[in-house]
């Protein structure tokens, strides 16, 4: 009786792939760094091709005999650009310095003007960049987009509201006003905005909807924003005095110019 025998290998623990030792891992890591450095150190030669890394070159110089029978060493164009004991970042820095020195020496020996081109945005490989007018925006996109959208509208409103021209608008330190208002609470923001642009509910403004514009504290027929600082009513005088005292109190402990504070007295 004939029969067929099949042999099949069953994987067991002896077939498990051996783990690499620490020495083997370090050796592979050094080899990868060496290959990476070789790619970094490629240099341009005269015909436009790339020379291999000095580490991969069999020799870095050749020896020849001159007419006097003396040995002279001829440097190879494949010269060492960076020491090998440094990190990749340090070697890149050294290589860039030596490339710059080589370029400077070539320029000093040449009578032609340099032909280097200045990088222009958008830069290759850069993140998102937005161009508003002639200005490239690389950060704070929401702030600049809002300013580009709303800025011209607000500028036109302020000019019409206060009868200002462009020169007057440019004299105002809007950056300083913005810095102060950033530290205010929401209620204070609304109040300061009304004071700045004359939106307080004084009788002059309410008279646009009603027929009465007279000051409720005196006989002045038109209670304007300026009249708030001139009204002779005792409560208005007390309110102005309290406001000035509060301003001077807030000055304590802060480097505020005394002459600036005297304007409010």
C-alpha cells in the first residue's frame, strides 16, 4: 500500500525574529546620519553637476610630482564642509557658513556683480499667506481681515461725524486708544465709545426725536456734549469734581505725566 507524507514546519518560539541589540541600533542610527550628512554636503562644481559627499569619496586630494621632483598636494573640489562629530543641525550651520565663505571668495575674485535673487512671498513651502493690497499677511489673519473690511467704513463715518479730514484722522493715536480699551469691561467699552463719538443721551441728541433740547438743570436751550462741562447746576458741578478726583486717584502708583493730568483740572 502506497501513501504520501507531507512535511509542514510549524512556527515556534525559535523562529521568532531576534531583537536587535543596542549596539546594532546605534550602528544603524549612525549609518543613517552618515548618509544624511552625505546628502547635505553635496556641493556645486563648475559644470553644474553635483559632487558626492567627501565621506563617500575615495580620496580628498591627489599628489603629483612637479618639475623639481617635489611632491605637491592638489586639493580636490570635494572638500570637507563640516566635522562629523556634530549634530545634524550644527553640521548644517557649519556647512552654510562655509558655503557663504566660498561664495564670498568667488565674488571677490570676480568682477561681475552678484546675480542673487531676493526671495519674494509667497515663499515656497510656507503656511497660509494672505495679500491685502500690497501687504502680505502671515499672522493674525482675523484681525487684519476685519480691519481691511471695516476700517474704511469706520474711517469714513468718523470723518463725516466729526467733520474731520485725513490729516486730523492721522493725528489721533488710535493704537493707544485700542490698548486702553482692551482692558475695559464691556459696559465701560460702551460708555467710552459714546463719549468719544458724542452718542450720550443728552438733550441735543434726544431732540432729534423730540421737540425739547433744553438742559434739565439750567436755562440753556441746547444741552450739547460741551455743555456737560459748563452747566452751573450743583449736581453737575459735583459730578465733574468727583470725576476729576477719580482720575487723579487712578494716577497714583502709575507713571502718568503730571502735565497731562493737569489738563483735567
